[in-house]
C-alpha cells in the first residue's frame, strides 16, 4: 500500500515493546491518527528528534487493512519547540495544548481550523509569557468544539449583560446576571469578556504586546476550563499544573 503523507503535530508518544514507540499524531490530512514507529528509540535516521511532543512534522505513514494503528515510516521535522528555550511554564503550556488536542479531537476526523489554530498558538508560545496564547487556545477550542455560549447575555433570563456584572458556575454552560446567579458562582470581569470578544475577531499574534501575566483573564480561563472539563467529563492533568505556576 502507498505511503500517506501529511503535515502533522506530534501529540504524545509511549514506549511500546523494545525500541518501538506508540505515537499520537494530529495530521492535517485526516485528523488524529495513532500509529507505531518501529525501532524509533534507536533509529536516528528515520526519526531523530521528530517525535518529541508538539514537534511540527511531515509524516509518512501506512494504513494496513483491518488494523487500527498505522505504521509510521518516517518524519521530517518542519519546526521543533526545542529550538527555543523551554522554561517550566512554557513546557507546561505546550503540554496543555497537546492534552487538549488529544482529549477533544476525535480519531480520523480532519479539522483544518484546529490544525491552523494549534500552529499559530505554538508559534506564539515561543515567547516568555504563555498566558495570552493559552487563553486564546482554550477560547478557540471551546468555540470549535461547539461549547462556547454567548458571552453577552444571561443564559437564564436572556438579559444583555453589556457592562454589568456577570457570573458563571461549574455546572452551567453560560454567564448569569446578578439576579440569576447561583450559589458559589464566580464572577467574570468586563475586561475579560471584552478580551474574549477581541480574541474571537483577531489572530493570536495581535495580542503579543498586551500580556499582563497570569492574573490577566484568569477568570476567563477558569470559565473555559470548567466548560471543557464538563463536556469531556474528566479533569485535565495540565490544568492543575498551570494553576500551580506562580
């Protein structure tokens, strides 16, 4: 059978038997694909550093009849995250991108919007501050998955929130006004809602000079993570790691 060729982002690798690796790729051609890279741990010619997580590669792989896993033949590195300094915060942010893609995307379903988003955010994560790229990525993944509600009106009464106070709850899908908020709700600031609106209309690179650190849009990220984890019905490992970053 002829080899398939596709741009891809390496999401995860696991040791398999002696020198093999089980690899999860997010390919541009057909979405998330899982495969085996034979002798990958000792074949520098075919793989080298191409299977490091979040490496952007050109992958060559073969589908075999009646087998779920593809056979990964080789990978050509197009861009590696290891070319730039990898601080702990950046490493966790990269892991967060990989975990969200792996958990949210179905197998064998092409999603060019998500692929282009991932590439743009990976490029934005070259800087020293990961918070704006991470916020942007969570917001757009929530939207692309169909989970993002309208942020300008109360989900209970439909009243326009505009510049008024808005609240969210872990068990609700949207924002609530002061009169309809539930007990133990959290508040989302006007500034965070404004930033979300701008992010939905512009590229991630438009916000490179506006980062103010972890505190900026922390309430928005909390809201997005609650929504994503509620729909996934599981906790994200990297979410807790991000929370512990000072």
